[in-house]
């Protein structure tokens, strides 16, 4: 799972930061070369998260967003994994906001 958090730092001060949104990009299949992903975006205060399941590597760190905190969601299919995380993030944003 890729996890992205967008924060605003007023006047560059991290101590006064607040979350503007979060994204999760979860692998849902494919093979070594091609991946399929589930994308979820939150807005404003970020995701409301379920408690992590420490038997599940994906759930242990971030948990799963509650359905009520998901603003937009989509799937990215047939993505060439060798392209890396930044093109995947771009595709995820395009898929959810188009």
C-alpha cells in the first residue's frame, strides 16, 4: 500500500500543521510487470481509520479508511510497475478526479 498525506504548514511551521487530505493506493492484483490498484482519497481532515490489524501487513500501519471518510475512489488497471510511484500517483489522481 502506498500512503500519501498532504499537510499545510502555516508559515513553514510544522508544529501548526494540519491535514488537507490523504490517499491510499492498494495493490489488488496483476503480475510482476503489470499492477492493478484501488485508490481512495480523503478530503480536509484525512481518513478516519479502523484500528490496525497487526496480522495484516497492510492494516498494521495505516489501518483501513472508514467508508464515510472516503471522498473519491477509483481503480488504476494495467499500470506498468517499472514506471514507479510518482507516475502511479499521477494516474491515481487522474482516475479519481476525472
